[in-house]
C-alpha cells in the first residue's frame, strides 16, 4: 500500500470513528446527530439576512454546513437523468486550529441516476491541509478531484468521478439567490431549531455524463441549496422528506416534512415565482403523504407521494424516476430525480433520510 493510500485509509477510519461517536438515526438526538447539543457553536438567529458573495463561503463558527446541487437532465438520447453533488463541512469542536489539528471534517457525495441504474461516490477529507474547502470569490468548492468552481456561484463547472461514472456540467444563471424561510432563517421544529438557508433554483445546465455504456450529452435545470446551522433538528426528529419541484410554467417549490417521534411532523415550504420572488409558508401549510412504499436496500421507502399546498391550489402526484436511488454512504439515505403530474406538471428532486 502506498503512503498516500495508507494515510487515506487511516483518515477514513478516524472519520468513521468520529461519526460513530455521533448518535445515529435510532437515537434520540435527531438524524445523523443533527439534534445533538450545540454547546460552544454559534446558533442561527432571526433577522440576519445574507451578504454575497461572502456567504457563499464557509461559516466555521457553526457545526454543520453544506453546498448541495441536484440537477434534472435530459440526454440527447431522450432519456431522463439526475445528478447530485454535495460538499459537507462538519466541525468536531468549536475551536479553530491549523493543519491536521483543524477540527473541520469534510465529506462529499456524488450521485448519478438513470431510469434503471443509480451510481454513488463518496469522499472524506480533513480540514486545514487543503484537501477540501470553499472560497467565496472567485467561487471554488472542492474535495479531492471533485470540484464546483467558476468566476462566481452564478457560473460554475461541476465535476465528480466514481468507479463507474463521471459528469462534467456547466451551470449558469442570471437569477437572484432565493432566501428560504423568513429572509433566510429557516425554522425546523416546533421548539425552534433553525438554520440559515438559501437556494439558487434557476441554473440552466449543459454537459456530459460518462456512463458504462458511453458518454451522453445532457441539458436541463439544477438547484443549489446552501445551509448552515449548529443544531438544525430537535432531538426527537428522526429524518426528513425534502422536495424541490420545478414547474413547466417556471415557478419553483421547496417543501419539507420533518418526521417526529414525539408529536406531529413539522413542515415548511417556499413558493418561488418565475422571477425569483419567494413566499414562505409556515408549519402545516405544506402536505406530503406517501402513496407507494418500495423495498429499497432492505428498507421500506416511499417512492410515490401526494404533495399539496392548498394556498397555491397545488395538488400533485410525485413519482421517482428510479425507486432504487439509494445513497449507500456513511449515513445512508435516498436521493433521486422525480416527476410530477396533477394540477401542475414538471420535474424535481426528492431526498429522504432516516429510513431504517
């Protein structure tokens, strides 16, 4: 084994031990430990707002943060595809240190979905040594050879590779970034857990997918979510069902349901006009009910949903492109492209966590 491979293997073991110290989905501290006490870390407060481009970068005073891209694509072969690219930052301690003593852990997920295949990649890195990181302008986010970079976050190249897949995509938009919740303060529970959260749901995408059968040219739409917090879930919230829907008429909808073992589920949504103006909706306005349960990776996972937002006369059936879009990562979850019909039509993405 080479020295680099040995270091990578040792570091992966350290990361997994650190993850194992966090409570898992079956514990009473939220999915993946996201309900763990945030002592020593900064806590989101209402009224902050965003400053760009600075807020495109990292916020190390907070415990958890991500740069999350999903794309619904159509190939020149006429088939539907989906792509995910995510960089996570998680702090093991609130202190700031240099080099290998830096308590920041970085990990990346990449997914590529076809109607009959789902490809997954994962990377781990330690902060302070340049293996992973984010800079605000010119924008760059990276972990090993996976990169999202460009002159600004409105114009980036997105790349990732796995053992049997790769993609190279161009994402461009002239639209504003969209705050979620109340001017970017996104409440996640009845007891007040919250995050700072904004999106860019208007990227136009072109590029190439590399698949076992050969390259495919694609085009479509992409959606970026930026979020950071220190305790985004309540201790009794075991997971979430998150929808990003792009309507044929140009509007967008973000909606989520957080499942709770101690009481009613918590929901929130944002309706986004074709011009980029958001309208947030409080707990209870957005509804998501499973219609079809599919055995996936030894779990029972909803892959067909009834989603409604009565105040917008929205009532649609959401269906997975590939029900087996399981992300077999350190904390496994379901993530894949969807289509929907009913009062509105279009495509989007669905993420579901905490299904055991």
